[in-house]
C-alpha cells in the first residue's frame, strides 16, 4: 500500500487566505488609503469592506489603523489637502486683488473650485463636510497647510479692499457666502435641476449674487 505524502500548511499559508495580496513593507497602508478613497461611500465604509477591496485580511488593516475612525480621519486629511490645493490654484490669498473685476473673479474662482471638488470627488466631499466634519478638521490640520476657510475670508476681504463692497465683511457675511456656495454643491449632489448647470456659470452667478447682497 503506497503512502500519499501530505504537506501541512505553514504558518504563513494559514495566515493568508486565497486571494490575499502581498505588499512590500510600507505599501499596504497606502493601498488601504487608495481603496478607501475609491469607495463610493467612504462614510459608511467598514474595515472588512476595506480589507476586501484591498485584497488583504481584516487583521492586516489593524496593523496600520487602530480602528475605523483613525482610518477615516486620515482619509479626511487627504480630502482637506486636496481641497486646499484646488483653492491655492484658484486664488492667491497673500496678495490683494488689483482691480474690482479681479476681486469679483477671485470669489467666482473659489466657488468654482469648491463646486468642482464636490462634483469630482463626491464621496470624499461628503466625508469632510458630513456629520463628523468638525472632528476631522481638528485632526487634519497640520501646521504646513492653510485652513481652507481662510480662502473664503481672503476673497471677501479682497472685495472690500478693491472697493467692490462698502465695508469689511464680518462672520455672518462669511457664513452667508459659504452657505450659498456649499448649498449649491449640496443641491447638485441631490440632482436638483436648477443647480445642475455648467460649473463655471453657476459659480459666476453665485459670486454675483453674494456680492450684490453684500453691497
């Protein structure tokens, strides 16, 4: 009677189910963040779903993140960085506008950058402006990055410095302008027909109406 050789699974084999991917040291964390950023609903993402999307075991996720909230905070930090980069490309907050037209254009460009971000990265936009946005902002603001809200106040200050509006803005003026821009993004996300026009035209219209109200 012949004997069939049986190969017992090694520890590494037992720990790695079929389909699990292997990553070089340091690359798994980035792969997990990339999987989270690609999820259609980042706010509702579970660590099990994230592990499956990255092709690793759930235990592998905990080697890089203590839990779901730590992961989402890191994703939110990436979101704020991406939004700030768009704002920085749209306007220069360090130099005042040279003309009234330039001041008005700065507000329109800022609105367009925000609406474009919400259109292009809806899941990330919902995460950083959702129910836990305040907590994410508190954890996601390194000293090297400007607060994204600073761009709005800079644009409003420029309106006064260029003589477009008669007085310097206050906190309620900033809230009004922010509500108009963020509200339009929210309506676009909800597919409200009147908000679904071309982004640039909608941003110009919002800026014009905000300026008119502040005048």
